[in-house]
C-alpha cells in the first residue's frame, strides 16, 4: 500500500513552494524587480520634489514649450495646403467674378493624371501668339477676365488661363504634383485645339504659377518662358518667412524651380519688383541666374511690390521682346 504522505512529498510544489535543497522560489525573481521599480519611481518623485522651486518651474516651462512647439508643427503640416494655396479656400463674395461672355469661353479638359480640369479661353482672331497663363496662389481664373483681355491685347494673343484643382471647386485638394498635372492638361488642350507644338506656346507664370510654368517649360519647351514675380524655391521663401520652423524638413509642396530651370534652354523673360516683400528680389535673381538659357532678359521694376499692378511700360517692354523673339525665329526659319 502506497503511503499517502510519500505521494504528497513527490507532487509538484505549489507556486510559492521553496525547495528544501535549493531554496529556489519561482516568483522570487519577479517580486523584487517590481518592488525595485516602484521604489525607484518613488525615489525619483521625491528627488523632483526636493529640487529648488525655480528648477521645477524651469523644467515645467521647457516641457510645456516643447509640447506646444510639437503641436504647432502638427498644425502647420495639416494646414500646409491652406497656407500655400489660399486662393483655393477663398470665397467669391465681393470679387469681380466672370460673367457669361461671348469673347471668353469656359473650357474643360483632362489633366495629365486623369483628373478633370478647366480654365478660361480668350480667343483672338488671327493671333500672332498663343499664351498659356498660370496664375498666383491668391486668385482664381474666374477673377482674371480683365487681365486676359489686357494680355491678349498687348501680346496679340489667344490666351488660355488654366485653373488649378481645388480653386474652382472642392473636389480635389491642391498640391504641387496635381497643379503641374493640371497645367500639362491645359497645354495639351491648347495644342490639340490650335494644332500647336509646346514650343509654339508662350508660357506666362505669375508668382506660384511661375513654378508651374517652369516645370512645363523643362518638359516640352516654350516659345518664351515669362516669369513674373516668382520664386527660386518656394520652400526657401517659406523658410525665410518662418525661421523658427524646420520648414525644409516638413514642407511637402517645395516647388524647386532652380533645379528645373537649370534644364531649360529656351528664351526667358523674368520680371520682378524691387520692393517685393513677399518674394525678395534676391530669390528671383537666383532663379534667373540658375537658368541655362542663352537668351534671357531680366526686367526690374522700380517701386513695384508683389501685388501691385504691372506697369504698362513693363508690359510694352515684354511685348517688344516677344516680337523680337518671333522675328528671330522667322529669320532662323528662312
């Protein structure tokens, strides 16, 4: 008969059983570590309480400042589209919105990435030139009919003003890649409608539109690339405006026109005002100097800021330069 006490002695020990031979407790290594951790936390709290009041206040201020700064960066990243493309979020109230006009046609076409896009077309009978106009970030094509008429008159041109996605409706959020795709679609439409090649079109980019015009000119060329009050790199302009923000690390819509224009070899006319506070003239000059073109002209406007009306004398100068380029092309062809 088996002795019950002997069987009991052979059974596995309970969880807290201590071996008589080894003295080993299975939970012995766990409990001290938890105790040690709690002890360390209590000691740290006591040590922090023992710090002088000014040190605790300093650490608290630093912590709040860092958290606030991180929150600011998150907000700026989330708000980048509104900051870079404010025109897309502006209402038409109190604006000179385009009305039905026999001379100016609202058109639709497909962007190069398949998104539906559109613009407005001022068609001139028997024009000398065809101008694709790309506007700045604080306006909409629907507000530019008067400017299109002026451009058509001064350059004897049929003018297509391309709209950017998100500016006419809320169906798409504007971004650099998308805007450039819209502009490619506009140029393709222009070429199909009038049986043109890209190097028969004058690309006119104003402010933000200058970044898009430069991207187009590099891929397909242009009769003339006209850049008015535009930047070298948009990310650099933003970094100068917000020096306390790591803009170059977090900005997505960078518009690096310097890198692009280095590969453009066609005629270039660049216009800038010496009192432009939004895009400093030094940045514009950097873009001009970066161009690989051997036929380029710099026009500096005295006392003209970023949003001032373009002087008529400047527009006449541009028209004269375009006429000379046309004449040179005709002579080269003959």
